[in-house]
C-alpha cells in the first residue's frame, strides 16, 4: 500500500513577528507544514539542512535583502519556488524580483486570499517540475498542430499539452529554437511576458505555448485583440459591468479578467490601447484587483498577463503614446519572434504543415510541394510572414490541379513571379546629377525632404522624429521653423509641448 504524500513544507522569512505569525497560521490552516526564520542568515542555515516546497521571503530583512536570497538560490539551483513580499507600490522591486527568478510577488498589506492562491500555485508548479505531481484531469488540450491527426479520448497531462503547443511553432532553425527555449524558461513563473514581432509571425501561438507549458495549462487562455474593441466599451469588456451601469446594460456581465481567472490573459496589440485605459490596466495588474463598472467592491483576480505587439513600445513611450510604468510592468520578460525572412530554413516544414491543415479543412488530400514552387517561395520577400505564406498556399491549392502544387501565372500574384528572360533588361546607367547652382538651397531642400519624411513616419511627433535624426527637441523646432515645415493641428505629441 502506497504511503500518503506528506504535506508541503514551506519556509517563511520575515523579521516582523506579528506578520510571520499571520503567515504561519494562514498556511497551517491550509494543511501545510511551516518553518520560519527572521533573518537571511537563519534562513540559509535552515535551507542547507532541509528541502522545502516553497519559500516566502520579505524584501527587506535586518541582514540584507530578500533579493539576495533569491539570486543565491538560483545560483545554487535550488528547486524551491520563491515568493517575494514587497512594500506597497514598489513596482521596481517586484519587476526585479520576477526577472531574478521569483515565482511571484505579493505587495503589502498582503491579501490573505491572494496569498493562499499564490502559495498553492507555487507548490503545485514546484512539485510538477520535480515529477511529484499527478496529472490533473481537467488539463485542456490546445488545437492539434497536425491536420487530420486522430484526437485521443484520454486528455493528455500538462507536460504533453506543453509539448503539443510548442510543436505548433513549426521549424528547427536557430532563431525558432531560441524562441522555444525561452518559452520553456519563462513559462514556469508568473512574470508578465511581452511578445514582440512583425504581423503574421505567430505571436499568439507563442503566448499559447507559454500558457500550455505553465502550471496554468488547465486554466483558461483568454485572447483579447486590444485594437478591435471600441474605446467606450473597453472598461466594461476588461473588468465587467453591473446591470444598469450604462445604457443598454440589462444584466451583470463578466469581463476578460474574470474569464481568465486561474489562467492566462493574452493582450494582443496592447500598444493600441488608449492612454486612459492603460492607466486602469496598470492598476489592475499591480494590485491584482478589479472593480466592475457600476460596482462598489473590488474582486481579487489570479491572472497571468502575456501581451504582444508589432510596435516598438520603447519608441511609443518616448513619444508619449504609451505609459512608461505600464511598459516596464508588461515587459518584465521579452520574447522576440523572428520574421520569416530570418528563418527561411523552416519554409519546407512550414509549407508541409500548412498544406496538411488547409487540405484537412477543405476535405481534400494534401498535395506535394514541387521543387520549383518551393524555390519560388524562397525567393519571395514574404513581408506578411507566416500569415502571407498561408494565404499563398490557400490560393495555390484552390487553383492548382493534379497531385503536386505548382505556382504559375494563372494562380499567383504577379509580384511573386520572376520576370521572363526576354523582359529582363539591364538598368539604364544613372544620369550624372548636375552641380547645383545654389548649394545652400539644394542642401535645404534635402534637409526638408528628410525631416518631413521622418515626421510623417512618426505621425508628426517631433520628439520621436528628433530622436531618430539624432537631434534634440529644440534643434528640431529650429529646423522646422527655418525650413517652413508646419506640423498638423492634431496628433500624439504628449512629450512635445507647444
């Protein structure tokens, strides 16, 4: 007969006796075994003798910082999940703790309900990683990456879910291997992740893989397109609304944070959120509390945030279009998804997987990719990345006949086809540019063209344009005045006061 597993053992480190007692009593009521220490030195003596399931430490201790303990535990490759308790409002410390490997953080005064939830998650994650936790029956299975594959009746365990989600990121190039390695590394913590990459590179698949490889894989994965929600509905969509809180609200409704409780909330194109909503989102992420529209009470939420954008959020912050504090809160860990042009070695495998799925959805057999078709795709810029590749294969499959897939003039965009040999001509030699009669006027014209083009690229934001050109704002204003470049009356120019 198998002996019952012993209750998890937790080490609590805090120099305030009252708080230490509160944490101990709360954990004992949950059935855990608890040991306590009041200093870093005392904690290390206990850690050298015992292996714990989780460690809870205050940030400031009499003989050092909890951050030092966290970093030393990582160096020594301790398996315990570490939860750091920080002072209220110390966002910088929280972000640093997550970057240093903390499983999660709590802010004072600690909400005991949230405390219990975070501790339970840390213990389960640590035991799963060590192989001591049984698979959970409620584990969710992401969509199968292989078109036409039979779906087993038995749900896979959490590890299988993660492996399957990673398999949907098709390819073995060095660039994609690096992304998969980073996903595995960051999935085990609660640290917010910012996924950055061009449109069509598969940022949502990366977010789904992070969720599937984490201890939250059996929780919901809620994806939100931030740019597709009308501004006047953002607050109700994110935080929910009570009946009668606005015109047309005939019943209570839950928001995205409620729907993602215990799982992952994926904020796609988070850079499209207006500034007013960014402020409300920041508070919800920091405090882990939300207030539904029309409600007087706040709800505690247990949600991991993964966001994505194709924009350069650092430039948006500099231009005043994105809050700096929210940027640092979301960008604790960054994953950059490479464009398809940087991983062309993955094209054959991508085409095979995409064709199999397209054929399965259309009820046909997957055709073979001819060598000529593959060479043609390899020479195409594919600026739309995997999404463009999928569209091209959809079109070719719909218009092709026979067992193999071919691209020809009848079924492919003209921009994709190489020019016929008779149409290729050597470029005419460039005419020698005449020497300008007025050098200063010519230089002014060149400078005006360059500055105007940069201003147009930045939405006529003078601060961002000046940064691109290596100027400060005063120099930019001087040049615009001298060259008679007039800014439009509207635009995002928060860092550029009139």
